[in-house]
C-alpha cells in the first residue's frame, strides 16, 4: 500500500493535468467507495486489475444552449456538444497514456453509447459499461439533480463527464453532502420532457459504498428513446417542441409505447436529410444518423432557480419545428406550425405522425 502522501501527490498531478485541459471539477473513486453499487460501478468490468477511477467535468457553452432552447440556432449547440465530447476523448487518451508511462494500466472510457451488450434486452435497458453519473456522484465531482443528471453549483447540469479507470492507487474524494448540492428541486427538468420520462413526485434511491443517493423515478426507457432519439418532439400541449419535427402522440400507458417507437423509428429513416447534415450513430441503430434535438432536461438547468426559469420560458415560447420535403427545418409559432404542417403533401406528412 502506498503512503497517503504519495497517493495525494499522484491525485494532485492528475488534477493539474485535467484542469490544464479545461476540467472544472476532478474527483477520484476507488473499489471501496464504489462497493455494493449497481453493476455499472464495477471498475473490474473494463479493467480486471482496477483499483481507482478518475472522473472530471467539462462545461458546455451556455450561450449556445440558450439559443438552442429558444430555437434561434440548432447547429452551433450540436457542434459544441460534439466538440466537448471530442475534447473528453482526447483528454482521456492523453491521461491514460500519461499513467501508462508511469507504469500503471489505464483504460480511457468513452462517455456515451457504450453498452453491456452481453445482457439480455440491452437495446432496451442500455446499461453502460461504467456509469459516469455514479462515479461523479460518489467522488464529489457533482451531485444528482431531480432528473438524475449530474450537476455542479454555478453550472447546473450543462456539463459533460469524462472518466478513466486505472490500477493506480488513488486517494478517494468525498461526495458532496446532499444539503450542499446544486439542485433547487424546481423540477423544471420534469416540465421540459415531452416524453414524461421523469416522475414529478416519486424518487428512487441507490446505495453505493454505504452512501445513499436519490433522484426521480424513471418511467419506461422507451419514452426517452422516442424523444431524445429525435423521433418525436411535440409537447402534448402542442405549444412547443424540441428540435425534432416528429409529431407522434406519446401514450400515457407505458404498455403502448413500443409500437409508437417502432413506427416512429421506421418513418424517421425515411425523413429527408436535415440541413446542415450531421449526426452520430448509436450501436442500437448503427446505420442511422441521430441528431441532437433534445436533452432539454440537461440543458435547461443552470443550478440557479431564476436562470433556470428563464431558460424554461425560452423553451416553451420557442415555437414548433416542422420539416419540408427538401429537408429544410422551419421554426414557427404553434398555430402557424400546425397550419404549415397540414399544408404539406400527405405522403410527406404521414412520416411525422
């Protein structure tokens, strides 16, 4: 066992390494602090000799997020999302290499779209190899908001997480006490989810390393796949939408969700290419390009109730999206959007509802 002084020195070197590369918070978890947690906290799944995990956060551009919420600009926020993901990928590779040069094994984790494909029903449940959220909560990089997203005071949930698993012995960092978290319990994350994925009252608890963590109960994951996947986006009020032109009605009954998702996904593959082109692939549907049209639960939250309320107002007054047969995306007030949609050719219109 290394001395505490050596452990702390290595922690500091890693923290400095990541801070120089844009990290706003860095934390450390160990096998002990993760003990007893869900399977996605088992570091040995990716590195059998693992002893520690390094977790950190990078911020998203809040100006681009506001323009995204207000439907002034879609593509710049999508590019920022991609840019931060690429930065995390670059940081992770550099840090893993740095640790390897010091004689440690290290695995640079991807921060999305990596699932435990050996599990039955993985395409539905989407269990990650290692949960960045759990690592961040245990290590004090951030804390859970009501939505279950990780947030930091002064930033809210407009962050992305990176993680590296290593056999290096590192000193763990403590969780953020529940009373010192960023979440104001405003539950606007619930209000901005057209899918109804989060419960507004009931919460669940997760025990990791003898610590209890809580966040909202989730409803059927097909809800999130339908809306965050970009296949649907119109709020049930008809007054606003995400950046998706899909107008599929989302049933209240979870048992009726899958047929809607299957229909919406099939029709999505027939939509004209969005302009400008872009998107990412997911192992669940590797041949389909998915665009960033939602993530509103993450993007709306600033950790400041008044500023979050302002973001919410931007979104619900932003109008609705429709897509013309040539791929052009239009943002219109709700009544005009409905009229314009009704005027589209019937064959094209049927692709969205």
